[in-house]
C-alpha cells in the first residue's frame, strides 16, 4: 500500500501520542496522573443526559438529521448568543451544527485554503490549525503570542507580503494553551485588520464559558460588523463536560458558514438528532452549569499556581480555559522536562513544543483531574519532581 505524500508529513496527533505514553507507563505499573489532555473529569449534567435518553427513543431522530443541524439546536444557539453576548444570529444563515468544533476548524481550512495561500496560525496554538492548513495544501505562517502582551499577538508584526497572501487567520480566546483571555478592544483591532487585508478570521471560542475572577470572555462577533470578516467556532465539550458527545457549532460570516456547511454535506451526515436535543437542554441552562465549572476550575487553578510558586515558579494565574501554562526551568526543554516529571513523579504534562516553536520552554498542565488527584500530583511533584531554579 502507498499512502499520500501529505500523510508522510503528518506527525502523530499530540494528544494521541500522550495517550500512548500514559498507557505505556500504566502498563509498567506506574500510578499515572495525567494532566496531559483537556478532557473534563466531571460528568455531563444529569438533565442533559436525561434529554438524550428521552430524545433517543423518538423516531424522528432515527433517520438522517438535517445537514445544517436541527432547527431546535440552531435556535437554541441563537438564544444563547443573545443572552450571553447580546448578538442576534440568524439560525438559518449564520449557525451550523458541528461534530465538535475540532471538525469545523479542520474542514474550514479545506473550504478556504489552496496551494499558494497562507493561513496565519497562533504560536503557540492548538495543533489542529496548522495540520489542517497543511493537509489542505496551504502554507502556515506562525504568529507569535507574546507573553509580554498577555499572550495576544501583535498584528503589526505580520509582514505585508504575508498579509497579501493570507486567506485565514486563526485565533483562540480564552486561549489553549496559555489561558489568556482577549478583550473586546483586541477583537476590534482584529476585525479592522481582517477588513483591511480581506482575510477571514476563524475565532476558536471552545473555552468561551470558562473564565475566572468574574471576567466573562467576549465573542469576536460582538464587534460591530464582525460577521463580515469572522466565523466563530463553539463547543459544548469543555463548558458542559461533553467531550465524548461531539457537538459544537460554527456561527457568524454567512458565506463562510454556507461554504463549510456545503463542504460537510460531502463528508459527513451531521450530528445524531438526540445529541442535538440534549445540547438544547445544556444551552438553555448554560449559566447554572458553567458557573459551577468556573468555580471548580478557578479553585484548581489557584491550587496549581500556589504549589508551583512555592517551588519557585514565576507564574501569573491564567484568566480562563482549563490549563496552566508554566515555563520550564532554565536549561530544560519541554520534552525533557515532561519526560522527567513522568519518570520521577508519575505525572503527565504536555510539552509546550507540541503547540508550535513558540511553545518550547513551556509545559501545559490540564486542570481536569479530581481535586484529590490534583493534590496528589502536586505533592509528588514537590517530593520528587524538578524545581524551578533561575540561573
Ligand atoms: C486539548 O487538550 O488541548 C484538547 O482538548 C485536545 C483535543 O481537542 O484533541
């Protein structure tokens, strides 16, 4: 058998490699605590599970669902958007159901990119952006998220010849992996830049509901006129503990939503209608569920930041998402640091270099293990893991 040459260039998916490492260590008898993947440990809310149970029996959901998502789901998204962001979306033209936002991000690259075209991706950034652009035949240009600017990029650093060839700019706030949260003022700059350069912005808002210290994250679609230049991807995975359910949506820019929807009609047949019915239940009760999740992750964030600071780490608490992005001590690289922590303490963290070259020098800790396991991981790290020694 011969594989496509693009497959030869496709590295193993970061989180699949981490899973393999965890399995190997467990098989060798290590009691591994994985802070590797952002996979919420809390169960999906009971009312959402109940909505699935009831809807699963309805014959209307046993045939193909509508390609663009059920009307009930798209209307629930529109209600959520008005309540949460004060933005009115047309459920017919501006909302599309996704099999999780990862799928939408990757397929959008296929809809927009072609040889010679450039996509600007954040560095560090969720690995799917760059992989999808390269698979679609486009070129990746990495835009550094500057720690000194709160992990926001400086758009003026994008050279004019890159901007001239750019079709797509990926952004993601609250940010994976850094935990940074963007302000509406930043999104205003992004929209102005995108308009000036005729570039589609794809804002990945998978963590929109997880922010701390009572500072809700804005949507880029709150910027007046943003729907002319931006599509936003949302997910129920992280906010509602639903990673296994595979449900999210794309919204905003009507032509981009239409193109993504049209592409998807050729590739998949949508999301099981009963899952969409359960998602309606989640979205209509979003505030009570996500308030609880924000409190939980804020508590865990504070424990991690305090423990790492007590070991010498220079850390600012992240404003959102479910991660702590920590520098590795001088003299270490991120893969070596993660391997040593696993070997000495049985604790898995994600090497920052997996998020792009600017992620080198960092590791990411996910806050998605129960409190007692998180405390155990931190205690083991303190007892036998590396410490932070500035030079
Ligand atoms: C993460 O941990 O960054 C993601 O949830 C993993 C993924 O989406 O594959």
